[in-house]
C-alpha cells in the first residue's frame, strides 16, 4: 500500500505523485497490496523542529514483508567502491528525503553523481 499525505495544491505534492507513480511502475501492485504486506508512506512538507533545516519537501519510507528487486539505471557503488548496477538490488526497507526545485533546467547544474 502507498499512502500519500500533504497539501495537494503544492509543487511538492505534484512531485510526490511522480514518486508514487515511479514506485508503482518499478514494483507493480505495490499501491494495491495490503498494508501488512507492503507499507510505503510519502509525506509532503514534513516539519522538523530543533534542527537548522526544518522543512523537508518530501519524505518517503517503506517496508516490505518480502524483499523487492530493482536494477539501477545509473552506476551505484557499494561501500568498497565496486559497481553494483550489474546485478539486481533487493530492498527490504528504505527512507528517503527529496528536495523539490521549482525552477526550470536552465537553473540546474549537475556537477557529479
């Protein structure tokens, strides 16, 4: 099950919808599985008090009763520096924070992975 919570009129919410859709594309049936089997939650504009950064655009966390697999599209390196994208990666749980940028691609510069 995927639960999406937040202000629907925001650009962050629209980005969270894209995250939800990408998860469903990667793992078909995820959004319709029982919460006891797969539980993914996506929150928009999460607040943290007592920290320098107090607003996180998107936070997503999930846990699966049975590991789910994906094959990376870009190079991912393990802690020893070896490339991991030659084999599928198994995911049992995850937590991710996403910063949404509203400006177009002219305002973005990618320096490195």
